């Protein structure tokens, strides 16, 4: 165990990695239930998505842990699953089988840009100030997720400023006004108790503080009526779920999936545009997560980044992590779910001290165990895991100290990268805003020749993507 994962070399130990892996699992276990709820609206059997979510998470997370030896976990990504359902299937009229075919192609593209060093070149092209902004921005993003999941915010929408979609989803406009909720319901009070417990344990440097806070808050939530013990008897039928899975396994490559996408020449431009949108978002979400969490925590050291820049093949941890992530989407699509990607909630386990692939292996084992103990995992309320995300967000915001805020040349791109990342609820949107404004600032300062071609090219691709999304939404 020590020789394989190099625990001492990475300043960690067995018990810390175990606790970190469990922490990561509980921080992201919601995906087991949320992903089927979203994707099943397209017609995919709920049980099939339930198992596909778990199996894709287990396999891809094991690849990350055993091949790359880094503490990241993968699962079908939030946002990408919503794009799959509400835009690709409901909006554009593709079947869920065709959508899975597109996701599979997106995964193949991600593998190709990884093995051809395109992803490497993107990372090395990003200015250091923007890398710090991305790290701090992920802190804002994670912190905002935590505050939202605590139930501390509500949003006021006037009539005519929102749109109701099939399935009950509401899309509000920017007229929505956020405010603090009234502290008069059990869920919000439990979240505040959990936040207090987490802060006390972390400041006191209690070993296993984050996992202890999750378990303690969950237990406190039982007498408060927030944790519903009746869920223990609501286990989905494993046998029926496996039967459902057989109807979607490999469908992405069948005649109704990938092979049927290009049967109608008139649809090919739309198919290519949709795959492009999938791939762009998936690629930059992952890059942002690795840059933001890996650099700050030291998981990817300066030496590792230099090795990545100068080596060929998979000789650095970052090389291996990028490859492990790239095959996640291929695996997920083949099994029957939307884009599988590195979860930003991995930062919770990293915050708990996880530094090696053993953390990922433990998280994968917990996901596998969730097939039979799903109700137990489902009992952990958002109010128990949300405070952890807030604390991790606070830690990651330390990267803002590395930015020269008095120099607008650095400050403007950094501001848009970090703020858009949190408030648009998207890592890739934040990176897009940072890249675009960095180009604008450099041109205005007469430094256009100093712009890296990849930054310029990426910015153009982002602009094209937004134009395509605007077109698709018409």
C-alpha cells in the first residue's frame, strides 16, 4: 500500500486517505439520486441510470486513483446532465440514445486532445495570474454551492420572468433577486449547526474533522426531523435495476445511437455543433478543477507541471490525471449515462487531507457499496455536506492573495474568471470570461503580440460556442 500510493512521499497516511475518500463520497453522493432524476425524464429507465451512474463513477474513479495516483473522483457531471436532458433531448429533439452517442463521441474527442497534448498546451498557455484566479474562483464556486445547499438563499421571481419546462423545471431570468431566508425552519437551522460544528473542528485541527462534522450533523438532523429514517426501507430493487441497465448498456454505439446520428445529412451540422458544446464544457470544467485544486494543495507540484510540459507519454501525475478523466466520458456513455467528469467536490476530500489515489479508491469502493446501501447514503442531508463545501471554498479563496489586484491588467481578467465561475455556476464559463477579457485587456494595452495562440483560439471557440448556444435556444 505504501509503496504503491507513496503515502509518506505525499505527506499523508492510511487513515487520512480513508477519511478523505469517505468525505469525498458523501460530498458527491447526491449524484446517485439526482442524475437518475434528471436523465430519466428523457425516457431512460430510472434504475438503469441509477446503476450506470454508480458503475461509471466506480470504474473511472478507480482509473484515476490506480493509474494517476491522485485524490480525484469522477461521476456524471451536473450541468452536463441538464444540457443532455433539457437542451439536446427536449430542445433539439434528439432521442436519448442519440444523445448518448454524442456523449461517446465527446469522450473520444477528449481522449484525442489528451494524447495529442492539446490539453497540456492549454494548461501551459494560461498566465499564472489567471491560474490563481481559477483556483480562487473554484473556491467561490464551491462556497456558493455550499451556501445554496444549506438553504440559506431564496430567490424572488416576478410573473413573466421565468419559464416552466417539461418535467417541472423552472428557468428564471436575471430578474431573480437573492436574499437570506428566514431562520425559522429545521433545515436551515440544521445547516447553521453543521456549519458551526465544521468551523470549530477545522480550526481546532481535529483529525477527521470534515467527516466527523458530516456524521454529527446527520445524527442531529434525526430528532430535528430533517433526516428521514423511513428512507431506509425505500431501497431500489437491485435486480430490476440491473435488468433496466441491460436495455441501455452499449446503446450509445448502436444503430439508434452513434450510428444513427449521421443518417440524415440535414442534421449533421446540428449534431456537430452539439458535440462541440458538450466537449468544450467538459474539457474546461476538468482543466479548471485540476488547476484550481491541484495547484493550491500541492497535489500537482511545480516540478510535476514542468515534467508535464517537457515529457512525452504519461510520465507526470497531471498527464495521467488528464488521461484518466478523458476516458471517463467514454466509459459513462457506453454504460448509459451523460458526461462523466472530475467532480469539483473532490476538493472536500482534498481539504480533509487526501493526497493520493488511495482517496479515490476508497471513494470508488463507497460508490460500489452504495448499490446496496443507497438509502443510507441518501439519508445524509445536504445540510450536513454543504458546510464542508463552504469551508473548502474558504480555504481555496487564499489563492486570491497571489493576484496583483492593483494592476488592472491582472485584476480585470481575474475578476471575471473567478466571479463568473461562481455566479454562473460553471467552471468553464468562468474560464471563458477570464480568457476573453484577458485578450481584450492585452489588445487594449498594445500587447496583442504577447497573447498565446491557444488563449486566443480558446477565446474564439468560446465565443463560437456561445453563438451556437444562442442559435440552438432560438
